C-alpha cells in the first residue's frame, strides 16, 4: 500500500472515531477500490456498514477481510454471526459462523458466549449452560481481557440454573463476583442476577437492594439520560401532529400478502407472551422485535414527528413498500398465514405513523398492573440509550404516565384498530381473554395457542425463558412483595394521574 492510501485509511479511521460514519464509509470504499488487499480496511468498513444498517454490504466486507487473510479471523466470524442472528434472523448462518470462530479458536470467549445465547433463544437450556460453563470466571485471572464476559456467563448461568439456597456455590459465586473488580455493565448484570436469585428465595429486601445497585451501575456507565420535560414535549408533538380531529386520512394502498400486526406497549408488559401465543396459531408468523420503523423515523423522516404534519401519499406508499421489502428480506422463504407480527414495545410512540403507512393495520396494546410493569422494568437490564427512564423508579412512573396519555390519544383516534390485551386477566383466565383477541383478528380458535410454550421457535427478547414455561400467575401481583420500596414509583404514577387499583 502506498503512503497516500495509508494516510487516507487513517483519515477514514479518524472520521469513524468522530462518528462521521457516512463520510468514513465513502472514504474507505475509495481507498479499498485502489488497495483491495487492505484487510483491516475491509474490517473497519464492515463495522461501519453494520452500524448504518447495511447488513448485506457489511457481510460482504467482512467476507473480503477473511478472504485476504486478516489477523484474528475468529473476530470477523463473530461479527458476521451477530449480523445473521440479530439483524437478518438467519440463525443457521449465525451458528455456522460461530462454529467457524470456535474451530479457529476453541476457547474464544465472545463466540462461546454468543453460542450460548443462541441456544437460549431457541430454548436449548442444557446446550446454553454447556457454553457458559466453559467461560466461567475460574477460566481467567484479573488480567484476562475477557473477564467481564466470563462474569456475564456466570450471570446467565444463574438465571438458567437458579440457586436453590444461600449455600448453593452458584449463589456464593454471584456474591463474590459482584464484589470483584469488573466493568460497570458486568457488575450490573451480576447484580440483576443476584437480585433475581434473592427473589426466587423470597428474600425480597436483599433482592431490591441488588436491583437498585444494578441500576446505579448502569447510570454510572451511561449517565442519567432521561429528561422528563423532553419526553412530555415529544408526546405533545405527537398529539399535535396526529390530532383527534382534522386531517388524519391514511394514504398508503393496501397490498396483498400477510398483513403486519403490531404489538406494543410498555417494556415488560407481556408483549412477548402475546406474540408467542399468537405464533402458535397457523395464521400468524412471529416477526419479533423489528427496529425498522424506529430507524426510519429517526433518519428518513427526521425531524419526526414534525415532518408528518403535511400529508405526502407518495412518501407513505414508498415507505410501506420498503417495510414489506424488509420483511421479505428477513423471511426469504415466505411468510405464511394472515399476519406477521412486529413486536417492538415502544412502537406505541409510532402508532400515528403506522396508521399512515398501513391504513388497515391492527394493533395489540399489551398492559399489566402499573406497579408490576414498573417493578419489572427496574429489575431488568434495559439499554438506557433506548429506555433512559428504566434505572429510576420515579422516572419509570413519569414515563408510564406519558405513555398512558399518548395511548389514550391513539385510542380516541383509532378506536377500532387497537385491541387492549390485559396480561393479568390473561394469566388468570386464559381462554376468555384470548377469544376476543382472536375475534378482533378474524381468526378461529386454536387450542395450540394455549400450548405456546411448546413452540421451538427462536425468541430474541429478555422474556425468552418465561415463554418456554406453561402459563403461570406467579408474576401477576409481584409488586406486593416490595411494599414501601416502591413508594417512589407509586408516587410518580399518582402524580401522573394513573389509577392504582388494589395498591
């Protein structure tokens, strides 16, 4: 490589570091067209293309890096596996890439952890534990570069194989690891697992303490990113852009094929359960949590929602077609049945957009007791870059109030398109709760819907083990175990005007 091209590659890397991804991509492509044997350049290009959602191009760039003979090829295979699994839903290809990485480096911790995660998403508990056991903390010392990942494996092991008592070596291992030197995120995940272990042993005070500490470590990592005023103003803007009276005509045309079915609500409100129940019906294909709408709203429709104030039928039709093309790319073998689900919970923010793109779209709004919802959010590691409110009970309560305010608006605007599905009612009376939902969707009753836990499909959300179990009422009313500890949540909900029956 000549000195000029080497300097241009360094400049592309600088652009990458500055977050100027599109400029970096263009420069990498220019240099690599002239110097195609720069394997590290292909690797960097693959990383950037993935970050921009250009997954097929990223795979091709990574493949080129492998073809040239890049150092650390196991890392490239891992990155390809993540694209296949998380973004393209091609789990067999992801498995092949992880196997290739582990063939090159059998003790490669990131690949073992991802292999275990893939097994978890498929409901293969023994196989997942086998992977995690190979990367336990005992496998590396304090200087181990993968020490945090080993702690992550321990946390996941404790969730799959919960400690049976406080003398269980796994329980002691969690306590010791949570006090050991490690990164903020690893410590948070250990504390979340420790809290869940305490809760299973009905030790609720230490459980809550562990969850609170876990969230403090997440805030230390990401900062406190929730702005209550900004959230309220965004909800105001959505209501103003999609008013309850005036120009709400939907303009996109109806197209043949399986109709998108949107399942949304607060995180931890039962959306994964509802999707899995419906996926057991032969007329429903589970699409999982898709980020297409969120990405489009923040890019092609920026500034959103202001750009939606003026009707643009051509734009809306094009976006609807692109959404369907995205589904076709995720499911190249076709989508069977009447519906395909899009189960990203925070799509409740985008219901106005959804109805513009898909006039006949049906929406399932999942909900559960507000205190159970808020508690479950607090007990789960949610990405604070996505759910900035999740680490503080008062912020959770405030966000919940804004969410309910917006949902009331959507119900007034689209009363015949939104079905309220109550998690608590369903777990206590499954069939009487499910029959109206199937009627709303125009589907016949199917007994398999209540055997949803027997499905062998891949589930890519934090609830993938709960929905592998038969229906249970155990999680309904769990807030009662925490009493005064939930007072900040209770007060914030009351301040927002949220009714708290039996609280």
